[in-house]
C-alpha cells in the first residue's frame, strides 16, 4: 500500500458564509446526507465549512478530477469522519483517511490517500 497523495485546506468562515447564502452553491457542493448532518448541529456553518475543506483537501490528495458531489463526507456514531467516493460501485477509488477541525472563524481538513 503506497501513499497516493496528501491534501490540506483551510476555510475562512466569514467568506464561506457569503457563498453559502446562495442555495445553488449548497446544492452543488453538499449531498442531502451532509446537509442533514450539518443542519442538525447548533452551528451548522462550521460543519459545512469543515466538509468543504475536506472536499478541497481530497481534490489535492487524489490524482484524478472529481466533483464536489462525488466526494461525500460521512460521520460515524462516534463522530469520526470518513470519505466515500460516489458512485461507490465504480471500481478503484483511492482509500482516503480524513481529519477535520473547526474553531471560531476557521475550519480545516487534512486528507491522506493510498492506492488500492
Ligand atoms: C473528538 C474531539 C477530539 C474533537 O475535538 P474538538 O476540539 O471538540 O473539535 P475540533 O474542532 O478539533 O474537531 C471537530 C471535528 O472532530 C472530528 N471528530 C469528532 N469525533 C471524532 C472521533 N471520534 N474521531 C475522529 N474525529 C472526530 C469531526 O470531524 C469534527 O467535525 P464535525 O463535527 O464537523 O464532523 C473531542 O470531541 C474529544 O476529545 N472527544 C472525547 C474523546 C473522543 O471522542 N476521542 C476520539 C477518539 S475515540
């Protein structure tokens, strides 16, 4: 198993909030599952921003171009995030590990992907 790539991204929440005011931006970037998860939180914007950073970090880590909606950030019962490439049946997606954090005006994500 060898490392395919790593990616990191940081989001400034005041700028991200402006983009999120456009409904079309939200629909273009986030899946229904992601929207449901973030909206269930007390401060949805920071969770959306972390997931946006996660998708951008994933783009940096993998070699092929994919769209925002092809990269879904999932959350386990313990809160641990993971990355699913959609559609899942498509063969040979890289295996990516992710970590995210958010504080005040910033959200960030780090991704490391390995070849399968
Ligand atoms: C998990 C924990 C470290 C998050 O730290 P925090 O300072 O509260 O918040 P941060 O901004 O740094 O990170 C938040 C992100 O951590 C990630 N996270 C939450 N639970 C996680 C877990 N069990 N494992 C890995 N990542 C986790 C999520 O991506 C979360 O963002 P999201 O809610 O938008 O999905 C903290 O809640 C904690 O110490 N919990 C108790 C111990 C624990 O559950 N440890 C996890 C290993 S078992």
